[in-house]
């Protein structure tokens, strides 16, 4: 069994313009890392149907699952449904069950044009029904094939992401880190040698320093492996390859 490889497509000109700070990417990355799910790709596209369709078609065919964030609301620039439908060569329809849910929520038998947009889905879409009804999370989760359409508002996004987490296969990695005094170029050879020796282990190198203080350079080295044996062996091998004048400070 392998961990699910998932792509995240963030949709919204406001993200690309810097008018809104996206937090869904970081939230997803953290949640996936904790559960051993691979966030394999992240892309951001504007609210244009053709751009969304191109990205959806490519990402959904490359990765196990695709999550979209944003563009499923009631306004003119909410065109994620249209983009997904175009990518899959499906019509956009009003889902009768969604219409009933929306009517019940708004306590009206006649929906406005904006409210009706919330019922739009690709023709072959399916629904994950909520386990309990609430005013904040009243809409079911819409998905079609391996594509899950999530709202962009962080409060809603986090809720609906949690609802679909059981769908993904997670294989949590074991993790260790050490800090080394010195500059990154001094340990590059040791790191490259270790990467070749242990292809099943993820190595990370993250330098830091205080501006104007040349003696403040430190590097955090991380080791991530699917099992304890590989983790310990990779760490020990790397330490043996280090130049003798480099000191591990923690």
C-alpha cells in the first residue's frame, strides 16, 4: 500500500493579486504531513473557466486525487463548477437534492438566482452527505470522479477537508532533525552522498542566520523515513560523512 498523492488547485484572482492571503495551502500541507498523505502538487489559477479546466484535466489525470479550493459560491466569478465540467466534458446541471437542501436552509420555496448557483454541479457529480446539519455547514460535499470541490473560505475549507480525510491513504513518516553550526556549502557533499545511499529517506536542509553576524550560520537537517531502521541508518551515515570541523549543536 502506498500513500495517496493529492494535488491542490487554489482558484481565485484575489490570491494571485495579493488581495487575500491564502491559508488553505499551509493548512492542507500540515494536515497531510501529520497523517502521511502526500501533497504532491499545488497550483493557483485565476477565476477563468479555461484556466481551471486545463489545470483540472491535467492534475486529476496525474494524481490520485484533486482538491479544488474556492470558486463554488454564488457570485459571477465563482466558476469552478463550470471549469471542472469543461475538463470532464460534462454539462453543468442543477442538482435536485442540493436545491432542496438550499430551500430548506433559506426557508424559501423560491430560490434567488444567487442561491440557485449553489446547486450547480457537473452532470456526473456525487454528494457526501454531512453526518449532522448545521447552519454553517449545511451543504453536502460535492465530488466527481477523483475531484473534490471545496469552498475557499478557510473556516469552511478546513471543515470539509476534515470530512474527506478518510478517503486518502496515509503512511506517516518517522522524523528526526539535527542542527549544525556552519554554512550549508560545507555539508553539501555529505548530504548528496546520503541522498544517494538512502533513496527511501527524505532529507531536508534549511539554513538560517542573523544578518550582520557571520558566526550565526546554522543548518537544520531533517530526516524522514517510513521506518525506524532506515531513519537511524541514514542519520548515522550522514554524520560520518560530515567534515570533522563541523559541529552538531543539537
